C-alpha cells in the first residue's frame, strides 16, 4: 500500500533512443511516437483520463537505458519506475586511460561544474532513405544551484534563481510560473504533463546534459544494458581532440566522443542494424547522432540568458494543462463539421433537440478496441429511440479510404453509424485528447459528461449515463467537480517535485530483498500444520464466539473464501459469482445484537464490496449500480453498529471525493459524508456510554477525521508521527486502555521520494503519539499491515507487523519490542488463533497457510 494523494511519482529519464530494437521499429517510430505521446499527455489529471486515473507519462529509454519504454504509474497507487542500470565490464586499452576512467572523469566534470552552456543538434539518419536527415536544435545554459535556460523541441524553461517560467508551443496561451526551486533536479523537468513531453519527447528523446549535471549516478544510465564497453582510437570533433568510448548492444553499436582536455561530451551516436527476419532481407541501418560541439564548463554566462518576460494575454498557471474536452463541461458545444462515409458534410446542427453520444475512435488502437463493445451495446439499446443520436467518429488521416475505415469498424464490432473527422477540425474545436473519447451531449447541445481514454469500467457506464440524461438529470456538475479535484491533485504533485531535492530518475527502488529464513530470538515457534492453497492467499480472518471453537477463514484466489479447520484441513470453499472484472482480497466481519453474522469482501480501488451471510451465501453488492455509475474506487469497508440500535450496517470509505457512506445490509444508503478526500482507512471507535460509536477515518493520508453515527464530521486532527499515515487499527484488549491505537506511517526520503522510513506507531485514546517502532524499508505487502494477537500470558494483546522483506515483528501494546524473525518468503496474511489452549500464529503466503504454535 502506498500513500494515496501525497505520493510523488518519480519519472524515469527519457532518452535519445527509444529502445529501438529493429530498423523496422525505427521506420515506424515517428508515427508510433506521436500516438504514444498524445496518449500519455491525456493520461493524467490535465486531461482527466478516465477521471480518477493515474498520472502517466510516456518515457523512452536513455541511449542504453530501459528496454521497455511506455506509460509508467502512480497510486493512489501507481508510481513510475526508474531505469534499471548497472555498470558493464570494461575492457582496457594499452594507454593510460580506460573506458571506465574516461567515463568516470566525464561524470565528475559535469558533477563539479559550476556552470554549463551549450547549443547543438540531434539527427536521425536512415541509410535506406535519400534526402536530409531529421534534425532538431537545442540550447542549454545553467548555473548552480538554480539558474537555467533550456530550449528543446516544443518546450522552453527559464529560471532566474527567483522565478521559474516554462512554456510549450503546444499550449501557446499558457505559461508556467512558480517560485524557483532552491536546487535544480531532474524531476522538475519531467513531472509536468505538458512541459516534460515538450522538452523530451522528440524523435531523439531528452537532453543527456541535464542528466549528467544533476543526477548523482548518470553512468548507471549511460552504460545500462550495454555489452562490451571499450576505449577506441581517439579522434576529433571539430577542433577538439576526443576520447572515443564504444559500446555494443544486441541491436547496434554506439559511441561517446569525450573531450580529452575538459571531459565534456562532444558527440554521441548509435547505429541500429537489424537481422533478416521471416525470409526478408535486413533493412538498411539507421543512425542517431547528437552533437554538443559548443559545450563549455565553468564559463561566465550573460545574465540576460536567464531573463524572461511573460507575453501579454497569456494565462499564468502553476502547472500547464492541455486543452481538454472537460473544459467544456456544462457549456454549449461550439459548432463543428464532420463528413459521412460518402464525403458529404455533417454538422452539429443536426443534433438539435436530441441527446447525442459522439464516440471518437481510431483504427488499429488497442485503447479503442477495449471500449468498443460498450459503445456497441449502448447503440443497440438506443438505436430505435428517436430522441437519441449515436455516432462513431473516426479521426484517422484522410489517406485512409472509406472502405478501410468501415473494415476497421467491423473488426472492432461497431455497427454504429460512422462519421469522419479526417482533418481533426472537430477534435480541435472540442478539445479532444487522443481517442477513444466519448462525449455525452444533452438535447440543448450542452456537454454533460465524457469518457476519455480506454477505461473499460468507465465505458461500461456509458449506457447508464444516457439513461440519466433521458430522465432529465444534469451530469455536468458532478463531472466538473471530479475534474477540478483531479487538476488540484495534479498541481499538488507538481508542487512536491519543486519542494523536494530528489534525484531518483536513474536509480530504481529495487524490489525488497526477502531476508533469509530465521528463527525467533525469544519465542519458540513449532510448526503445527501446513494447509496448501491452489490460489494466492489474501487476509486471514479468525472468528471467536463464547464457548465455541475458533473458525479460520482466508481469501482464496481473489473470488473465493475458504474455511480452514483447526487441524489445517480445508472445511469448504465458497465461490462468489461476481462480474468478470470484480475480485476481492480483504475479508471483514461483524455480528449484530440479533446474533446474525455477516461478511464483507472487497479489494481497494474496486467499484463494489460484496456482502455474504453467516454461511457465506451471497447477499448483495454495494453500491449496486457502481459498475455503470463508476467512482474512484472503494478503499475500506467495516461492518459495525455505530448508532447502537443493534442493527449491523456497512460503512464504506472511498478514494477520491466520495468520502464515507453508510448502507443498510439490504443495500440502501443511509447517509453520506463527502467532507473527506481520499479516505484510505476507516476504524470504528470504542463503544460510548449510550452504546454508540464513532468512525475514525484516515483522510488524505495526513489527518484522522471522526464521524458520528449520523455521518456528521465531528473532529479532524493531523495524524501523529512523521510522514503519511496509511494504516490504522485499534484493539479493546489492553489492560489499562492506555494504548488502544496503532498505525503505520511512511516518511519519504527527501533525496529519493519513492523510498523512505516505515514506522509502526502507538497512540493513546486521545490520538497522541506514545511510541514509534522502525520497520524495514519497502512498502507493506500483506493485506493487513497490523494484526492484534495474544502471544504472552496476561490481558494485553500484542501488535504483529509483517514487513516487506518477509520478516515478522511482534511488539507489546506499549511499544516494547518482544521478538522478530524472518519467514523466508513474502507474507500475504497474518492472524493469531488459540488451538488446544495455546496461541498459534497463522501465516499466509503463496504456499498457503501455515500454523506455528507459540510457546
């Protein structure tokens, strides 16, 4: 589990060559690149891609960087990963220098430079095509710690040490204006969804100078995935004698030309040659060249280079935003023109008085394919309704003839009447992102809602949106609010990139290494039994009733619940009949005053939770219509009785702006508290004097909000401890009630925001921090980050923490460490049960569930 809304997503360095495995890839590179970039620019809140989605930026590998280039995520969860890198073996020549020493001295020269300035070109030469190569120019001037002027492709950034200005030719009416960062870092050029691609996403990728100047370990990127690296015969670039470092990859050979006097890079090149495939001859090679002939270290740069004046009439923003269809929500659509498949004009006036669904699509698009069936189903339902017009608008280039477009529609399963926007004029008027994009327009021509991108779940809601429009409902207000929230969240993430002095772009946070298996230091644990599972195990739930033996339940393979007997044998497995896209990993339970027990199964970010009775028979799913009326996702569910009337109810926390809801167990909503944003955890508090309870909610990972039994917000306080709070629980079983609360916090490392310190914290009844226990690095992998159980004699329970390295930590209620040991594999679930009068620790993993008797 990662921090929801405050998490900073570090973006990998984009590069000069996009993992060009074959010449065929290179030949189609420009068109694929254009499509991928357009897709990436609408994947974040700036385009509200599927509103509630992750911020994604398409990143291409540095010359020898990531092998897999493409969209990277963030979380409430997704986060982007940096290029995996390692220094390859270096071959020495007979001279005083080696390839390694030359590269080391180059990296040191850039790292120690007080200033740097350069201008040059990048070129892409196809040996199989006559004519001039593709060429782009660039310039860069910088003085440490925070002066910069960089111009490349469609973007330009200027920082005079006090203000940061950035703009892109793709959004000429906007300029990014914010306070200058105290120190420049790579993330500041990459985190903005507009300026990042504008500077970096050209045919040659991004600037390596900025990498060399501001990344702590640039050579890990420069030599990643290389085979042999050698120092060749020296040469000259212009008037400069240079070392020549050659490297090889499976797909070609490249060279770095490094100035012998200053160790500045003067040129880099890479030649890609493909092998014959499927009986076809090899395509001619393609060569990429970047020239830095004018590069200089430690010169006095004219202050004019860092001056910038904002043009009149330009909108000033803290983060740049691409024009987007959601900007038109609640507004009358501008007039636009399309054509039918015979080439005759078709304009928006023909929609007057009718509800319109306009689905924009492109042939050979996987995203369009993903949502096509939902659009077809919508059309089938309403095709005979004269109040509704449904059209599928193709935006492929005019060079595709009508038959090709019609065949492509058939392949997608679309029989929807077709229109064309070959010149993308309508797409421009309507501020459309790359397809698929679906607009819902009411009978007065007002844009009421949209579905942008290939979000399958959102597309499934299309039919319901039309039904609501037919009922006279206005959808724009809610859609606008969701869009505003996404934009706000996006700006917050850009803010964080400017506050942190992070340099995480080339060093990936390696997967946590599982610690070697070890025995507890103090407690003795004896294997009791092993219950193998055919499917992955989710959390483990223990039921105890007065006078009855305990019962053990575990999530079994995401769509089933298995009961395990105290002898370790499976008593029964209960499979749930859910929609194809639904699953669960968490099981919660509650019992009412009438003695009836219920179970709630859910997974974070899913649309619904699923209710089962005491015999695990399916009862209902809530919210019932969530698969068609989607939201940002459920975060947590508890079955409890807050108002003390003896009737069990479901309390549901949501990501995004929905907040917290209370529902009766027949699926009717009782109340909704929308004052909270990004609720990640809800925990019923202790029973009060009148039998009522309050609900404690982790809100936006920074505060704990308290809601009463009627859904009223009673209190909100900042979470105790350092960092972000992402898990919270409580236990009534403490001797004096001093420390009933326990949580997990994450304190990001300012140098590497994706890493940081994880800690367990204990709190008293007033929420005051009383103790802190450091956990191993790495995000928690188990479903339940904290488990309460009694290992030792006495009235108090102990807290048990499964860590990401497979270690298990046992801590007393007051924070005193009791024991720890390494299980030897990833732990997915934990629980404590009593068997034959002895405490038994149950551990879930990929192997199943193991029982260890504690003595």
